[in-house]
C-alpha cells in the first residue's frame, strides 16, 4: 500500500498468512482485505480471528494507474481509493480489467471505477429495477439500452479493503446493456432477482484531472469502449437535422427555380439548307466560327436578356436515322461579344431479330454562364449527314436565369461533406464497438 494510504488510514489488521499490517479507512463496513505483501485475501469480522479465503497466484506486473489511498474529485464529490481488483471473464481469461473501489469521504457510500483497454467506467448502485425484453432491449424513460455483454467474473487479484466478499462475485451472472455513454449492469445469481448498477463512460482526461495524475500515467486506450460515445456525440443530432433541412431547402429551391425561375426569352423554329460536312467547322470547345459566307447561316430575330446570369440554349431537331451538328454563336448586339458553342444531335432506330431499337437524342441543352444583360441574336451554322437530307429543321429555345443542376449538386456535396465524414466515422465507430460483442446487430 502506498505512503498516502499508510499515513492517513486510521485502522489496521494483520494478514493471517504473513502478519503484514494492512491499513484501512472504513472501520464500520470493511471486513474483507487483500494483503499486498503475500497476495492473501482474508476476512476479519470485527474482533474475531482472521480467516484466510484465498491466496492469489498472480498480480499485475505493471504499475497501477491510480494508487490505493489517493483521493480525487468526481461529480464535485471527494472519493478515496480504498480497494483494487484485477478481474477477467470466466470463459474469456484474456479479457482482463481493473476495478478501483471508491469510498465517499463524507457519506461512506461506494462506487467503482473500472478500466478495460484504457476505457473508463464510473459505476454506482441503484435501487431501480429494469426488465429487458426477449430481444435484449431494455427501455427506460430516458433511452433504450441494448444487450452488449454477458459473463461471469473471476477475481485474479485483490488488494485493500472491501465491505463484501469479492470472491462471491464469481457466482454472479452479469449482463451489460449499453446506450453510450451510459450503461446498465445487472448482477444476479441464477434466475434470482438481480441488483442493478448505473455506469457512464469517462474520458481518460477526466480521470487524470480528478486524481491529479499525468495523462500518460493512465493505460493506453485501444479500440472502442463498450460505452464510449461515437464522434460528435453531443452535436450529431443537431448537425444531422440542420444538414438535412438545408439539403431540403437546396433541393426545393432548385425545383422552384426550374419550374418558375426560368424565363423564356426566345423560341423559334428554323429550316435551313445544309452544305454538308466541312473541315473548317470548329469543334464544340472552340470559340472560332468560320465566316458566314463559307456556309449557310441562319440569324435569329433580336431578343432581350433581362439580367446578367446564366442562359440555357436548348436545341431540338426532328431526325430520322440521321445526325445534325449545329454550331452557333450568341452575339451581343451592343458590344459584339460572342458566346460560341456547338450541339450534336442524332437519332437512329430500326428492327432487329423482331425487336425494335433506337439510340441517340433529338434534343440537348447548353449552359452559358455569366452572360451580361442586353440585346442578343443567334447565328446558326447547321450541318447534316451527307445524302440523308438537303435541309435540317430545328427549334431553338433560350431561357434566362436558368438554374444549373450542377450548381445544386455541388452545393449539396459541399453541404453534406462534413456531415457525411462524421457519419462515416460514427458508423466505423459503432462497427468496431459491436465487433467485441456477441450480441451485435445482425
């Protein structure tokens, strides 16, 4: 036992095996003791002779993160560490954890502080009784708890003072139900009515600050704890709700603008003779258009673009097993500025092996961004497949302030990027948590 415990513990008993003096604090309740010198666990009921109950064969070889006799502040109350246990599962001896017995400095009430793989739980008894259903779900007024683990413990080592025989816990069947960061624990023998405990997850930083020890002194945390909350636990509900509401606003705004926000500023059908393919035609990515004298050109009537923004130029052609290419330029009549583009349309159909088929498209729209307000007209330079038609008929529709679906998609992606990242982290967190359970979601 450390110096702090030896200095302040008011009472002492002698180990029946090695006569080592074991000091303790609770002179009213403590009747069971673990000797640090010879690893003997014994009972000392009042003034009666001490009775040896077990001599442990093993004990942890590493330094304990918290010392017996040390005190700390938890939930604004002062507790002293009076007992220590090293435990494992009866059917899984590799699953080992430590438990520190805490005694309230004023009332003498007890709590346990347990740590497994660096994950801490603060445990306290409750008079409440709970009834889980056959699916392992335990509903309370606050939240639902789900069965996570079921086992019987084995005590590998005990040191300090206890107000109950910790060896008797080996006959218990323990069930743990989680709703992170909280846990409900039931202890019972056979089918008898059990005792319930409430537990909650503590961050290592909270434990270190409570007992005034360096964070590096505590066990390294690995994996995901049974009651460890998922990332963004405190803000996820608000973040999810806000993101979904904003995404809905973006979608509804986009749909509204698609239906009512587009103003048709020009619509007309054209029929033009076609000169046939020419190597002088610029591709769709070029701003170069050949002089009008080199090909038949159609010029639309003048129309007004009411405000600076995006335009869509929609072209439709009545095609039957042929193609048409329509290069065009949107020309500002005040400044001469041109916006050049080209649209390729094709449509083929037929019957093969008794099955009809068709491919291609007869209509396509092009988005022109940042078009200044003003008077405009369109110059068209249509080309058609040689030998298929001597003229091409098409319809042009220009809409001002057109909504861009890509903008809405980009907005949604940016809006949902961070929530999506948090969602994936939470999903991975839960997957890892339930990998350690025999009762995970199927």
